[in-house]
């Protein structure tokens, strides 16, 4: 089974998403973060179950789209690194650094 690793930038992304949403609804913020984390768990048995990130130059960079957010990850041998969690309206190629270069 594949091991998951949440990078520091991805954890920070979750914290920022939670903090922003919790201003209006702490319950919704908690539920969304739980849903994002739970969705990533499917990568343990099926690391290739997401889709390739079209903006990324490498085919080892994938993503899951969950509730309007893109969970961007890198597949490595027996490991999946969660790189970033961004709103689907954002273009990750315009971020500095780009999520696939940050970890």
C-alpha cells in the first residue's frame, strides 16, 4: 500500500482554507477539511486514481478535485506527496512557486 505524506505547504493550505471558511461557518469548515483529507485516503490503495494536472510538466503530478478544490500530489515509488490544496478557480501554474516545484 502506498504511503501518504502531507507536505508543509499542503498542511498550510488546509489551515488557510479552514480559517477562511470558519469565519462564516465553523461547522462547514470542519466538514470540508475532513472531506478533503478523507478523499486523499483513496490514493493509498489507488495512487493513480486522480488525473494528470494539465499545467504540470511532469506526468507524476496528479490531482483530485473535491468540493471545488484541487488536491495536487506527486506520485513517487510507494509514496504519494500531497503538494497543495487550491481552489479550482485558481491557476496553479501562476502560483509562485508552482505547487509541483515547492516540495
